[in-house]
C-alpha cells in the first residue's frame, strides 16, 4: 500500500469515528432526517442488503427472542423450586410425625428415593442413641474411632459438600454400595453441634457438583437434625457431642436431650 493510500485509509477511519461519535451523541438525528434513514443500507452477514430500519427490527426481534427464552428458563426454575419446596415441606411433616429413630430413618430414606430421586442415601451418626433398643441400628458409628476421624473434614464445614468423594469415605458412608456412587451430596447434621452426616449418592458423576445450589439441602439437613436429636444421648452419656467454634474447630459442650425409643418425646406432642 502506498503512502498516499495509507493516509487516505487513516483519514477515512478518522471520519468514520467522528460520524459514529456524532450519531451516538445525537440519537435524534434520524428522527430529524428521516429521508437519510430510509436510504441507508446495512449488509447482513448473509450478504443481503437491507435498510437500517429493517436491520434494527431484526436486531430487536432477536433480542426479544433471547429475553423470552430467559423468561421461560426463569419461570421453569421457579416452578421446579416451588415443587421442591413442597416436597421438603411434606417430608418435614412426615418426619415430625415419626415416633422413633427407626421410623425416622425409614421415612427419610423412602422420601429421598421416591420424591427426590436419590439412588443411595445413608445417615451416619457419631453419637450414641438414648435408648438401648436403637444401639444396633447401622446408622450409629459411635463418637470415637476411625470412621469419625475419616469424616472429620465433613463435620467441620458449615454447608453441604457436593461432588466426587474419596473411595474410603464412600465406604464408610454407603458401605458396599459406595463403589457404585459417582457423586454425592454430604450434609453435616446439626448446627453448632455436629451429630453426624446425611449422605445422598448418585451413580452419575455429574449429578452432584461443587458450586451447585444447596438451599434445600441445608433445609433438609436442619429438619433431619432436629427430628433426631430428642432420640440421641446427651454428652454426659455418649461423650461425643462437640460444638463447632468460630474457627471451625471443636469444643466440648454440656447438656442433654430427652431419651426415647418408639415413644414420642413429650416436647413434640406439646
């Protein structure tokens, strides 16, 4: 390209920028010069030329389609959340009506399978039951020992953990079925006091992923914890209660909960 041609290109680009800046600062220009607007043509990516008005209409139509798609997605998500909220509510009522730990576990597992599509579910408690008749339940792993130490990182978090879980933890949580779990959601049970973990597993590796929304999982964990607590031994009996301190560590707590086995706690009956 010769020097004169290069200079011409530079001048042309500069003039185009001046025109573009002017039109941006005077958006009513084409309202005052409608004849110019009708004569302007814009070449589409497909090569067909159209008036500027037609081009603007096409752009607005595309934006409208995008907004409608986004609105449909938002409405769909809202409906799914409403249905999920209703299922959590029904499960809450069912759990509150349970009269013992066995019934609590059976109700929880059944609802997770039938209403929430869970392939695997297990409760693992690191405290002792208040009643001896519950001591043989597989959900109780005891306050001490290897399983509790292995799952300590889960007990130390404040939110559900989602994603792929190490094989040794899966074995503790799901037993022999752990080898079939590709991803899981692990829900620490108890607020400031950790009593155990509720594990929900799927054969799909992408079913539960880090960063996914966990609002309803938190609610489920809170409900399950509150329903189980009246049937668990207090710290003086189990020596296993721990309170999460402000640094995420553990500190011993005092106090106890009402025992019961197949009998509702008086506080639940009002």
